[in-house]
RNA sequence: GGCGCGUUGGUGUAACUGGUUAACACGCCGCCCUCUCAAGGCGGAGAGCACGGGUUCGAGUCCCGUACGCGCUACCA
């Protein structure tokens, strides 16, 4: 057990999206690899935009991904007193000052313009920056509103060694006197994180690259507070297909991890996919592999393996089949068809319960059949949801499954003779004493010879009659899985479907 | 505008401290198998490493510049 402590600190302004999920994952992998602690902290200081529902969404997302934490969840909003105390401490030590500029003068609507203007001028120092402490105290005592700003020294620079991006430096003159405490007494983000990270003994801050410039400000605060600065590792961003920033507002549900849960992703598969977005193992012996178990990921994970350029997450809204990154879909399929059946089973059962296809007998008297059937059909499924859609014909006794129009046309309507052949075939099947793969195949082929038709005609016709589809596993496996009774009934029913 | 970061096939990644025809995966295309395919097997196309200079016997790997992208630049996080 090491004393390494990391944290995932999302702000609950929306659901957990894939970018946040990956940040959480990398923190988690690092903590597990190093034998450290993972802490969850909700950054809810912006009460306007935070809600309990969003917090629940984040917790749900993490639980689904299997990212557990050792401490927390802590809520940043419950530490405001400590934040204020830290701000006052900096005021006392001369690292901060009260700024009495009325809020209206720094109104949002004019901000962009001000920035643009200010950029052309040498930095104009705030008139309150060097206001005497006594006068400052007096004005504060009269109730005049003020913010507390950090007093960035005029000369010098901050620097830190980022585990991913290397040495980072920033001239003090490029850092503005940031606000620590709002005029209503609310602590702001940069103050909050630092105080909390100190309080929680965070040793490694692993977060998105969009925080890299905040880091310089935060280092200043660490120094002003006289505390050691943690190690930093900034992660490349995950971009939308247009290479823009992933945005909840613009991209909606498609970037939410709960979407992937609901669409039938296997958590390990999604974790596997996420891990490879911006990271690759250093270990050469594993270079040409892509599928890694959770434990392998933990063993292989290193901060050095994280790379610097942003990754594109290729989702594809509107395309029903390839609605999200094709590699993610491929990987999920890979997990579904290769993972140990007993690990897959609970997920399949949950899926069938969700769609009311589950029957308790599947777990008892029909268990052997159920296991065999799942093992058979999982071969070409890509999501757990496929068990309910494409798998439906195997789980219902009636004909309440969808007959794909194209399949009906291709396999049933193709030859009118099928309308008499299929019911006749049904009779042959009904007469079979042993309803096995070989027996049904022998019966069908003999029947085809007898009638002078190609076996394929009957096989494909039967496929659609039994499952409503044009694709699926080897036909005689399907027949056995569907069973004698239902096979006979559905073959006889084929004519009705066509008409 | 300023500051910072990045740039290897469509996408995700690899290429030891510069040294063979730039590798792997997804996707795509074709072939084979076959009762179908969204399965399996085999093969192929696709980047000469953003661009332009330089250093070097030799650069995707080092240096400089340009372009493009992204981030930050709030009394948001």
C-alpha cells in the first residue's frame, strides 16, 4: 500500500460523459496500479448549475463502469468555510487583496471586448492591488462589497513538470489576478480545488488538459498557502467527430455513458475502449493486442503511456447500425462472443428482464437449453440489446417477433412452392423421434431430394419462418434451439405470413 | 488579440537513446468457406509521417518558421 492519493472531481453540471469517464478511469487505473486511494469529490460550488440529479447521474455512470472509490463522495460546497479561511489567510499574508470595483463594471456582456482591448495594452494593474490594509479593512467594515483577488507577483514565472506534457512554464505577467472569493462570499473554483486537494492529501492530480493553464494559478495558491504542490498529469481531450470539443449541449445523450449502458454495452468492453483513447501500453509484448481485461489494464497502466494529442470519438448519430464509434461496437461484440458464459449470463438475464422476455424456467428446468441458446446466438451480436431484438424469436412461444420484410421477400416469397413445401416439412419434423441437429438435417435434405429442390431453398425459407430474419446461426442449430414444437408450428404458419 | 498545447492512412494507436520497402487494430474492398451473415479464414487498397526550411552520411524521430486544430484567457467549473 502506497500513500498515493488521486481524485476524480467532476462538476455535476450534466451527466457523466465519455471524457469525464475516461478521466475517472485513468485516475482509477493509476490508484489501483499503485496501490493508492481513489477519492471522489463533487465540485458543486457553482450552485446555479449543479443539481442532485446530476450527481446521481455521475454516480450511476461510475458504478456501471465499475470504477469504485475509497473515499467520498465529498461535496466541495461543504468546505466553503475552509475556502474562505484560506482566502483570508492569503489576505493576511499579503498574497491577496480586496478589490472594491463594482461588479457591474466587469459585467459579462463586455468581457470579450475587454479581453481584446486589454490584450493590446500592457497589463493595467488593478487600482486596489496596493490599497493599504487599513483602508481596505475600513471600507470592508462599512459593508462596501468586494472580491478577494490573488496578488500575482509582477516578476517571475511558475513552472511544473507535467507527467504527460513535460515542463510547463508561465510568466507571472501572463496570469491575471484571479478572483478567489466572489463579492457574495462564494469561493471560486481555483481556490476550492487547491484547498480541497490539500485537505484530502491528493498527491497526483490527473485531469483534462483544459486545466493546464489553471494549474499555474493553482500552483501560486499552493505556494501562497505554504503547501507542497502535487504531481500533475494532464490528459489529452476527447473530441467530437468534427474535432470540436465534446459538449453535452451540442452532442446530447450520445456522449453520456448511461447511453452506452442502456444500449447494451458490456462495462468491461467500454472501459477497454476508453482506456485506449489517448493511452497505449508501454509494454512491447502486448503491442499488437487491443483487448485487455480490467486487471490487465491495471497492470499495464502507466502515466508515461498517455500521449499528448487529442483523440476523436467517432460517434455517428443518425446511423442506426453504426450509431457510435465502430471500434467501440466491434470491441463490445468481441466481449459478448468471447467472454466466459457465466460472466455474460447475468447481463443477458438483466437485458431480458428489462424487455420482459425473461422467464424463471430459463434458470431452472430450461437452464441447459438457455445456456446453449445464448452461447449459440451471441456469436454475432454486438450489444446486449441484440438478445432482446434479434434474440426474441428464441424466447417467445408465439409469433410475436418481427418478420423482416426484406427477409420474407427474399426467403419466403421467392418461390411459391415453399407455401406447400414448408408445411409438409413441418409434418416430417413432427414425425421425428429424435430432434437433433443431425436428425433434422438428414430429414430436411432427404425431403429436398425427394421434392427435387435445393436444400438451401428450404433452409433459408425455414430461417425466416422460424426467426423472421434472413441471417443467423447455422440453420440446424437454430432448429434445435427453437425446438420441435415451435419449429413445426412456425413452418406451418409460414404461408399465413406471406399472405 | 495574448498565452499554452498538439499535428503518423477515414478513426484509435505503434515505431528502442535518429539507421531496412512506417507496424497493429477498427472500418473499407475483394476472395474463400457456406444454408444466410451482421460469423469465420485469406488477401488488398489506403499515410511516406501537416507544410517549408535546416542540422546530419542518414530524421516521423533534433532545431527554426508557417499553417491548421484544440484549450485557457469570467465575481463558470
